[in-house]
């Protein structure tokens, strides 16, 4: 004979799902979009505490549609602080909540960054977060004109944010930045301050002085993947990035790249919108003799000559 059928404590309303154990209900919510998980929690008193026990959180400010961008960021900040800080005490014999994966997508908004930083540090300082990601852009997607002055100011606000919350940035594993302008040493300083950072993407960013070289000398960093998409500067010089394995660069002109000490580098993708009338691109100038592990090279230069 087989085992007796499982008996569920089904209420008068016949809600068999709500009669399931919390661990099973959390398994269901973990497979939903965070917005749907929160909505499900709002529908039933039995489910109400469950969104605050999720182990994987991905919150995007773009999902908070308000009249203005600042109002949307305010709603995002409130939701993030609530989901990260509200943690009901575990029932007897149960382990406390652990957030293993945390991904936040938002824009640079000075009035809200401190709240986000404090809430995040409270989570990661517990030491259980394995995957932590920031996707941060400027405010220019609201139609504001993308001037160098504006992007420089937003870049300064972001760098102040990273300096003010070193614990949070020390736990970052993935970071994407878009539409920000940096000082000559900002990117290297940022990498040095992110001890666990494995993947860095810079989209449509620039140096304040676009005639300067971006020099990355981070011999103790664990950075493995580095992406530059339309990064404006005179030269990207990877002086020492010993753990770097994948490098991707797309630029409007000849790829301004020079690799120094990159012994683990095995995959490189270079591309540009350069014209055939431009000065021929010398691939040999990009790599040093330390790139002995390089085995995959992808080039996309349209009609430009490669020598």
C-alpha cells in the first residue's frame, strides 16, 4: 500500500493553494515577475507577508509610471526600501530571510540615492547576497537634453553615491552605467572600490575631457567582463586588469583600445562605424605580448581596412 494522501488544512472557502506551506508558496512567487508577486500578496491576508520573504528581487524604476521622473523615482525608492527593510521575524524553527539575488534598475536622482544606499547596505551587510546588480542611467530618458554639463553633474552625483555607500558597492557583482560623464580617474577608482565586481558595462558614457585617455590600472581587481558601448574618449588603455577575460568595444571611430597586462583575456570583440576614408586601423597596436590566452577575436568594421 502507498502512503496516505497528504491532508491540507483547507479553509471554508476551499482555497487549496493558500493551504500550502510557505516554502511552496514562495516557490510559486519566485517564478513570477516581482510586480505580479507583490500583487498576489495584496490579494490575500494569507499571502501578504510572502513578498517580503522572497530570496530574489529585481526592481525596475521604469515600471513606476508617474507624472514626472522624480515622482516615479520616489515610488521606486519607497517600494525598494519597503521590500528590502521589512522582514517579519521567522516563525519558530525557521531560518531568517536571505536575499540571494538583488537587481535594481534606476536613474541618478540625488533626493533618493541615500535611501536606496542605506536599504541596500542593510541587506548585503548580512553576507548572504550572491548576485547583486545595479543598472543606473542618467535622467535623460525623460526627454531632457543630453548636454555635457548635465551628464557631468550626474556623473559627479553617481560617484558621490558610490563613495558614500562603500559596503553596497563592495558587494556589487554586475554594474551597468548609461549616459554619464566621468573624470579621468573615476572609472578606475570605481573598479577598485567594487571588490566583488565581475561585469562592468558602460553605455553611451564619456570622459568630461573627451581628448583624455581612460586609463584602467587595477592590478587587484577581480573584473572579468568589460563592455564599452559608444564610450567617448581619446583612448581606452587597459594598463593592468589581470582577471579580465572578455572585452567588448563599439565606437564611432577606430576602436581607441590598447591592452597592457591582461593575461586571462581570451575573447575580444571590436567594432566601429568607421568609414573607409579614415586612417587604416592597425590591430597589432591593440594587444601586448601578455595577451597569450587570446583565442577569440571578432571584428566588425564595415568597409574599413584592417591591417
